[in-house]
């Protein structure tokens, strides 16, 4: 049971909700590895992808997921839309609502913008990343990748390293992995640790080797220079020396540790390129594959609720 009208963040999901998405995603992993990848869960439905920020992986993943499920998919070019001409977000929501879409996938640079849109439309809304707030499908695909590689998704030691202060991926993963009873460590210079992180049930380290000691999962994050105000690191070279992941630092983690990265990667800044390509430890390409399956599962579940809501006497999920 997944009784939600939208997928706006991990914060609103229970442990059972998370497992429901991951279990269904497993079936889509199998489907996506077949020659015929088509399903009809979204047949007859319209999906609009609306990205106010540039994205290659996430937008392509959502588009592919929708098409494989049989949806009519439209990618809205925000750069040439009325939003650039001064239309407000609420005006945009009302315009979209008049088109009667069924699923709206939104990425926006402002935290809370996706929630605002969701409150103004009748369709199901999926958050594809909003500001520094959340990126729920990324955390879910990371969880699926971990569960498939480790055989479980609890009682693991997970190290999240890098630019945590500006990362919605980190926030969603902290919430999800904490809900699944994992030990979470944040490793970063003090300037890249968000305020209040010590109240999030995590351990904080400024030394990579100490923080990686015995870790089962090492999750690297890119430096989000576009979100930084001022000089938060001394130099790229110094940052890589202290916080970039290489074989020597990884040797402090568990012998069977896996290395993750949500992309895009800055090779030679937060991770050594050779290590990122090492299929014995890196699951970065597997994360991309799991992304399509997780997004298929999320849209399938929301579409089921949408159809149930539209039936006579249908209940309205929260």
C-alpha cells in the first residue's frame, strides 16, 4: 500500500512506503533487461516533465520511465516558456492544470517550489529535486542499489562525503537511510556541513580516513560551485588532497565497501577517475540503471492512486 497523492520528499514516507517502492522497482529492473521493455501502467495518461534547472540524467530517466510505462510524455522547455517572460509559478501551475495532465515531474532551484505547485494542480506531482530541500527518487534509487549489492538496507555504516551543505541528495539520503536504521557519517570541511546537521542523527567527521573507517557504503557528492557564496574551500587541489576519494583513502573502509556518486562527477576533484570506473567497487553505472526502475515504480504507484481517486466514491490519498 502506497497511500500518497504525490512524491514530494522522503520525509513524508514511512519505512513500509520505501519498501513498497523498492519492491516494485525490482520488477521493473527485470523488465528493463528484457528485449521488450514495454508495460501499460501509464497507458492513456499524460506526463509532463518540467525542469527549471538543467538536467541530463534525471530528465532522461523520467522520460524513459514514462515512455516504457506507456505514458504520453511531454518535455516542457522552461528556458523558452512564459516563466522566462515573468509568469509566476502559480500562473504556470494554473496553466498546466488546465491542460489536465496526470503526472507532473518538476525540478526547481527553489526549495519548496514543487510543494507549492502540487498544492495548485489536480494531478500527481513528483519532485525531481528542489533547491537544497529534497531529491526523493535519487535517494530511492540509491537505496535500491545498496539493497541489491549488500542484500539488506539496514544496520549498515554509510559515509556521505563532500558538499553536504548544498546537496538535496544528501538530505534525502540522510532521511531515508536513518529511517531504515543505518549508521550515517557525514565527512566534509566545516564550511560544507549544513547548520543543524548535528541534530539529524548523524556523526560528523572532518578527516576522510577517520570517517571512512569500516564504512560499508561510501557516497561521494560533487562540489556544487553554482550554489556556493564565497570561497568555501581553499582550492580544488587542496580539496582533492583532503576530501577526494582515492584508493588509499578507500582502504580505510570495509573490504567490500561500495562507492556511489549521484553524478555528474568532477573527476580528480571529489573522486579519482580510475576508482569511479572500477566495477569491483563502483556502483555508479548501476545507480543510473536503478534510476529508471525506481521512477517507473514511483509513477506506477501514483497512477494507481490517481485512477482510484477518479473512480466514483474513490478515496483521496494524502
